[in-house]
C-alpha cells in the first residue's frame, strides 16, 4: 500500500490501512521480474489487462426516459451520526483504532434483526516486545432495524504467527480485514474475509504474498469462524497460502499480483464473488490496470468443494474515469429498497509520492446483472444513485456498507484525521440514504 514513505509520513501508512492496496513489497516477496512467474507479473502490455466485454447493445445502454438524479451526502464532521456499538471499546493507540470496512445484512429468519461486521484495527504486542498492526474482525447485532447495536463476538481474532514465506522472518501477526457475508435464503450464511500476515513494525506493511480470500459457511453469522474455509488467491502467493488460484481461471488474470476487497451475493443457488485484481509494475501499483471482476460458483455448504468460474470484468480504468478517478475499490453488493441490485464502489488513485490511497467517496451504482457483469446506464452515462463523501478528509473516505432494511441507510467509514483531529480513529457513520 505504501511505498517510499518517509518517517515524517509514517502515520499515513496507518491512516490508509483498512482495505487498501498491499504495503511495501519486500525484496524477497516482490512482484518484479524475480518474483514467481517472472516478467508476467509486470507485463504492462495492453493485452495483459482484463477487458470489459461490451457485448451487444442492451437496455442498460438506452438513453430513453428521464435521467435519474444523483443524491449527494457530504459526511463532514458532525453531519452524519456516528454508530455506537454497545460493549465495544476501541483501543486508542495512535490512529490505528476504531471501526472500518462495514458490512450489514438483514437476518431472513428474525424480523428486525441485522448483523454488522467490521474491521477492528489495533496495535498488538509480540512476545519480543515489538508491536505489529493487527486488525481483527468483529460482529455486532441490532434487533431494532439498525437503531441500536450491540457487539456479539470477536469473529476472527488476529494472533501471533510465523511468516508463511519460505524464508520467513521474525514472528508477526495473522490478521484479518474486509469481512463480507450473505444469507443463502433461510438455510445458512456464506462469508468471506481477507487474511494476511503482518510483520513487526509501526507501519502498515502486510506481506502481499500472504493475501488470501477465505470463504466459509455456517448456519448463523456468529459461527462463520467455526468451520472449514476455502482460500482463494494469486499465483504469486507463498506456497500453501491459497487453495484456489484465481489467476488460473482465465488467461486475462495472469498478472493479478493479489486479490483484495471481496464482496458476496447469493441468488437462486449461485454464490457470486466480486473482488479486485491488483496489478503492480515492480513494487508500484499500476492503477490503470486494476480491475474489479466477478466469479460464480454453485452454492454448497461444503465450501472446500466450491468450483469457481470467471464471469468477466465489472469495472476497469475506463469506468473509473467516468467517475472521476483512476480505479475503483471497496466493492459492496446489495439490494435496494425496491429490489434493484446495487453495487457500491469508491473511485480512487494512488498518490505518486507516498503511495497512499486517495478515495473520492462511495458511489452507489445499479447493476443490470452479475452474469455477465453489467452496470446500468441512462442518458449516455452510468446510473449513479448516490454519491457519499467526506470533503473535510485529506485522503477521502473509507468503504461503505448497506442493507435496505437498516434505518442507518448506507454506512460510511470516516478515516482518521491525525493532523486536524489528533487521536481520531476509524469511525462508522449513518448517512440515512436508502437507495
């Protein structure tokens, strides 16, 4: 995530922690020509980037009818109420604390019940006395349609662990971020989370070759950590880190250095996974080649046997340019209040000096379908139902979560503002917008 950071900008590596690009790439885990797979990892030719399939003309591209308006919410300090989670106390150490990466889902078996998953960043101490930035994943519940929340469990807890690299370094932390889950009708729940290994140190620098998207199944969200998991990832991961090489599912994916920011959707016995393919040139992110793609698998409680199939590109640099930036990140999929299928993404770019991720804010778009991946257009442009920002934040917002049943509306993450608000951390905010 953060390359060529100076000591004076070390705090920035923390501010940009939850759900962003990978950290500095150490020499023994780099994605340059000496990485596993050779120069395919840094192939910058146009043919190396997955392409969106335009396909034949469809209703999604029609200019007929009125152009839908875009509703805007600017969640500057005090504008959007912060969520309070009873029983939860963030560890106020530096700026790496609070709540981030929200996912909210209605429980189809309990009227009025909602589940909220979120990243819980913290600074952990190793036996050696060194510290590491080690986020966990927590789960909260509301039984009043999102008006109040109570913490239920630490669903996935970061823990000391050796490096998965063949030439591993000193022990660090097995860490978790970006939880996403979805109900499979009333039969159970599928979940996915990002797992990685974080080395000792005060900067956010996870080993990018330790990244894996772990898929699990349970009868209730509280049990998603109890069963087996299928781990999806990149060709360039350390041996033994992943069970399924997503790069191998289509030739256009061969340059994906790592996979990040997963989102799930379940419909008619099919599990869909949208996730970001991150491409690097050397140890620098190639923003123009980052894409959000979609996979599908026939749903089964035996997640270890899920057979994934590549469906295509949902969002690429050209789509990001329509929304005013270089790439799209932090994907979430949800149904609107009228049943429309929506996707939330955050237009972003990497700062060329610090490597920091700059986010413009969440955009609520409308999907025509996931198979094939297609976004709705009207009047010659993407249909953007909501634009959610925090214009007082130097580096933009974090990710958003949404369920139409929640009175919170879309939930936005504000990132720390260490210069203007010392001691601030990641916070979740109710926007009240219900697309």
